[in-house]
């Protein structure tokens, strides 16, 4: 029991990062991680030791997120301006703008595409691991990744301005 709890505790930073990508809100992400951890500890007997603990936890987190999404959609969400996240590092103004634009573009994606991109691009899971965590076929994962990446490309597409010739 202690070993399983220790292994689960090691995954908390990754779970928080993934939850933030799904929920777009720090407080909601922390609640989601707490619900996930509670469920994982309560159902630790279902984890197959030969499987990936991280993938199992991601799967639980994603299912809890889906179960709570209908409740979240019904509730009006208030945003407190004092809860704005602090930047991780000061960086340059350009880096801050790029980071803000990337976060906004990710938040604009549908939850399914955001989840797929977050697991593969941010968390570094293989397609097989990400598909297992989301409980979908690998082909569906690839489709969601493709559509999500295309939307991100469209968001950041800077085409050359059209120059009109004067006769």
C-alpha cells in the first residue's frame, strides 16, 4: 500500500499539468487532480502492476474530467482577477506574448483535441500510451491530433500581406 501511494505521489506534478491543460483553470485543475488521486487510491487494487501507472492515472483523470464536464457546463464560472497566474520566468516581452498566444490557442481547441495534444506534446506519451489513457483507438487519437494541430497552424498562420498593383 505504501509503495503504491508513493508511486502515485510521484505523478502529481504531471497530473496537475495535464489537468490544467484540460480545465484551463488552476483551481479546477487542483480539484480534478484531488478527485483523481482519491479515486486512484480507493481503486488501487485495479491497477495492473505490469501496466503503466502514469497511463492508468491519466485515464482516471480524463474520465473524471469527462464526468464533471456536464456539471461544469451548467455552473456559471466566475473569474477573480487576483487569481491570474504569475509568469514562470520573466523572459522577454516577445516570449511572454508567444506563450500567451499558445495558451490561448490551446484553450480554444475542443477538449478532445486539447487532451490528445497535451498527452503527446506536453507529457511526452507515445501514441499508444496516450490512446490507452484516453480509452480510444490509436487511429482516433491520430485524427484528434491531426485536427488539433491543423487548428493550431491556422491560428498561427501569418500570410504575406497582399500588395495591390496600381495601374
